[in-house]
């Protein structure tokens, strides 16, 4: 999806507003190769933008109002820009409205705007449709407002929208990779310094592909489970006497095991070991050893399942099926509690992985998963 969708979303804008859009912008969803629940602990992550996009056709308007339509979600919204703030907007419209608010807080003069949204990043799938919507909106409104903000700045404002207006205390990983993604690469991100490195991910040359198994067991992060995990990490860091779990070591965890208690010790252990797995994965990618990622992916999933307790029966089934079908490795991706798993697979075995996953879901009494290959792709950009 991309250039071929510009015409339809522009036509939808004309139908709703009676005029042409001033442009069409897009931002991608993402998969996270490894580094889950580390970003809000000042840790390391290794996501990749994917070839699934949210498009925004946009145009300025007078009168201080923000009008929003989605071709996938209802209802539309007609909001007074000055009235947007934390807790004032619900549903899907909170994401683009929150971005408009965050840009205003940063001094960007918007005046008013109309936006029509179209996308093929499935909501609730763990592929970060929310960040794609935020980043496409931020890129569009920043351009329309003549804002002199770089991509990392826009990612930070998109995150602020999600944290303060939507009410999800997310880290910055999703927005950063949606803004900074590069085709054929993963983004190695230090979420403390925001230092970013584009690490080659030459799947095709290695005879590999990245398969997403969307369990279709949707997750809602606003319902408190995500916030509970984040609070547990903050509490553990306080017990350990470190600024964030990024600064903890396995030896430190062992020394404070009794004070951390259960589940505090297990929550902290996941973050500490996951950061180490990200660093190890980056070294393998730098060396071109993609086929050696399997044990790291397996250990990540086990840690998320057992120590962080954010997997689900559907996600475990997807991972087990992919590995049984011959995948190099597999794990849940995203925040968990539903959503998607990823599998690194020899291209010739992709069909077998899909078949095994569907059979395993049927045997377990789950609804059929959606299985598709994704390609590491470019970040947010103007399409027209």
C-alpha cells in the first residue's frame, strides 16, 4: 500500500470536504524484532518499519476546528482545536486530535485542518497502528503548519499525544521507528539517549522472510495491564536504587531478590535479560548472521511469557506452530495480551508456517489467524 492508495484517499477527502487535499502523507506500522517492554525502562529496542501504512489526506481550514474522518473507523469527529486536551476526546479520533494538541503545545500554529485517514495496519494486532496514525498525522500537520521539526522531535510529540491525550503510558519506540524506518533495515534505538542506528536487515539476500501471525485476539492497552507492568518496573528500579532498569545487572537483581519479591523480581529480570538479548541481536545483524537469531527470539518469548506474563494462549500457539514448521525463530511482538507473533522463516518454508499456524489454531478452538509476510520499509513521508 502506498502510491496506489493516494487517489482513493484524496477522492474521499474531496467527497467529505468539497475541495482537494493539500497533500497526502503516510507512516508505517512496525514489527519489533526484539526488545519488548524495554523502551519505557530506558533500554534498547530493535524494531523495523513495515510495508503496512496509515495514509492521511489533509488540508488547512479556517475557524480553529479539526475535522477527522476514517475510512476504517466511525464516527467522524468535529473538534474545536482550543478544546482538545487530556481526557477530552475518545475513540480513534483521540490519536490524531492528540497529535494536533501536542503540536500546539510545541508552538505550531495550525489554525484548523481537515483530515481523512485510510490504512492497512490492522488495529489491535500489535503492529502499532496507533503510532502509524499519530506519525502520519504529525507529518501532515507539521508540513501544513510550516513547522521546523525533525523526525525525532515529531516522534516525541506523537508519543506525548498517546501518553497525555489518549492515556496510554507508552515508550517512544513505536513512534521513532514509524518516523525513522528505512527499507531493508532495522532501527537499533537507545531509548535513553535516542541514539539510533540503521542496522542492515537483508532478509531476501539471506533467503529469509519475516512472517506475522496476527492472532486476531485484539488487545486494549488502556485497560490497565500495560500501566501495571510499567509501575512494577518503576518500583523495582526504586528498590534497586537505579534510575531505570536499564542500569540494573543480573548480579544486582540477585542481591535484591528478596526485597523485590514476586512478581517484582520476574518483571525486572525480563527487562534486564531482554536488553542483553537486543545487544546480542544487533551484533548478529552487523555480522550478517541472521540465521543465528533463533535462540534469542525463543528466549525473548519465554521471558515475556513466564517472567513478564504478557503472552496469551493464542500467541504461545502461534510461536510453537511456527517453530514446529521449521522457523529459524519466533516470538510474540508488541505489548502482548493478544496481537501478533513474528517468525523468521526460510522463504521456502513460509507457506508451511502459515498452514501449521492455521491448523494449530483450529485444533485449539481459536478463530483463524491472519498470516502474512512483511517487508522492512521506509518511515513517515509525504506521498503527494
